[in-house]
């Protein structure tokens, strides 16, 4: 991806938002530190200034001028400025010879411009000073240069500016690295999606294995793609099988009609030919109805009508319906039905699924065999027979549409029954499996009870 396109991505916008939050956090943090440090320095500075003023005030009146001069003389850096003035503001002692016009005689520390104390305009900001009226009417002005305090503030300000700039730079660099990493994964997903749209349904979105949101999304999409690939494969197989399985009845239908037309014959002959043609047409229509039924189930259109289904009643109804058919075919039929909790689903579709399993069991079990229908307390519906069973490697193929074993070629049917059962089971979220019954086969629908 080009840098010019980066600003239009959500990753880059999130980076900017993250940078703004980072800058705001740094400003708040450094602002608090600056305020606390400045306040502490000022309080300490003012406390020292007030302490020196108290020392002079507690000195006897006749020695106060000397005490002030001693303070000024003991300062090698000339940081202190002081002046003792008479009631009419005449200087009596100290190194302040001009009465500062802005001084407030309240005993509290204030900022005093340097030029008010007769000092040149250089250095770091104003001085801190206080003024107080003595008991005898004289006035004391005491000030000190605040260069150290101002230098400390300037150092904090530079640290604040450097911290903000560094934080912004780190946030942008980190955000850009994260953005490019995300964009690389998005590009890989885009390439895989382009290949899929080009017709290669075997492609899948790449998964990094980190378990992040991209991996979760890719996993969901890959599951969806696997289902789409399966459905497309079913459609292709269905098309091929339709062309193969319907070719015979359509050819037979055309041959019969054409033969009847050429032979002429009596009305009875034409009636018999028409009955055969109708039977062939019914077989074709039954095939298409089964296909439409499977499509309806796989589309999930019936899920909106789910209700609580009494499995015991459903299995008993299936047993009552198929027991006469099994007896007529010379089979021993048994039903082992235990109490089971109800499940949520479509009762008609579930009955149809069980009926298809029973129909296959009765159809493929030779005379003298047996069919057993059972329901367990856990909601497991099983149909077991003593027929020929499933050929090796046929357990997966039987769910594909129009799939029929060699033994079923001579029997009526279209190879869609188990496809419908599988579709119904998937719609309900149940599982369908086939096990060996030795002899025969055992089909199991494991429901989710409760």
C-alpha cells in the first residue's frame, strides 16, 4: 500500500487518535508536575525570605539597620536586596536607595520588577520581596533574586516540550508500525479473496496464529468458505447426477410416446402408453420435488417455525407407520422407546428424516431380517437393520445427492433421501452418523435435548 493511501485507512486514523490521547496524557502529567514543583519552590523561597525578615524584626530597633547590612554583606552573590526607610520613605540603611512604588506592606512575598529596586533588567524574571511596617513607623523592604526558581521552571518547561515531542514521535512511529502490520495482513486477505472471487474456492484467508481479531474474523470467513465450497460442490454434483439420472426416464418417456405414436393401435394401447408416460413423469417430478425440499431445508427457511418437539411421540408415530410395511416385507420390526426430553425443531422435518432412515432400512434389508427403531434418554434416535450394510469408504459419499450404491440401482428411488436427512440434521444443529451393526448398518441422529 502506498503512503498516500495510508491516511484513508482506519488503522492510520486510530494511530492519530492514539497520538492525541498520548499527547493529552503527557500534557496533563507534565502540567501537574510543573505546577506542584513550582508551588514547592515558591513556598520554600518565600519561607526563607520571611525567615530573614523575622530575624531582622526580632532584633532590637537600634540594631535592625546593622542586621540588614550584615545580611547584605554576607551575600557573595549579591542575591539579597534590602532597605530600611523612614516614615517619609527616606532610605536609612541597605542597598535599596529608591522606594519601590509597587511594594505592598502586608508582610507577604510578591513579585517585584528588578528596575523597581534599582537593578538592571537582566537575569531570570522578577525578584521576590516583601514589605513590612515596623512598630516605630519605619518600613523594611527585603527582596531576593529568584534566578534559581526561574531556571528550574525553564528546565521543567524544556522537559515538558521534549516529552511532548518525544511522546508524539513514539506514538506516530509505533502507530505506523502497527498500521503497516495490519495493512499487510489485510493485503494478504485481499489477495486470497481475489483468488476466491476468481473461482478458486479452495483458497482460505491466512491465519497468523496470534488469536487476535484478524484471526477470529479469518476463521469465521474460512468456515463460511468451506460451507460455500461444499454447497457449490453439491450443486455441481447435483447437476452431473441430474443429467445422468434423469436421462434414463426422459429417454424412456420419449421412446414410449414415440413408439405408441408410430404403432398406432387401439385406444387401450394408447391408454397403457400414456399411463407408462405419466409414471415416468411422476418419477421426474418426484426428483425435482425432493431437490426443492432439500434446497428449502438448507436455506434455513423452516427455522422460523421451530417449536418444542416431543421425541417420544414422534418416534412412536414413525414406528406405527413403518411396522406394517416391515411386516409386509417379511422383516421383524421392534421399537425400543425410552422417555426423553423435548427438543426445539420442526416436527414435520424431523419425522421425515426418521422416516427416510426407516424407509432405507426396510428397503435394503432382505426378507427374514430385522429393523430396530430406538430412542434413548439422551435423545439419541437410532435405526438399526440387518441388511448388507455400507460399502467400505461409502459413509461420506452417501450424503451427496443422487448417490446410490450398486445394490440400490435396481430399486426405486432417486438417491436424495439421505441428502434430505443430512440437511434436516444440519438445520437443527444435530449430528448424523452411521455405524456397523454386524450385520447391517446403524444410523444415529444425536439430538440436543433440553
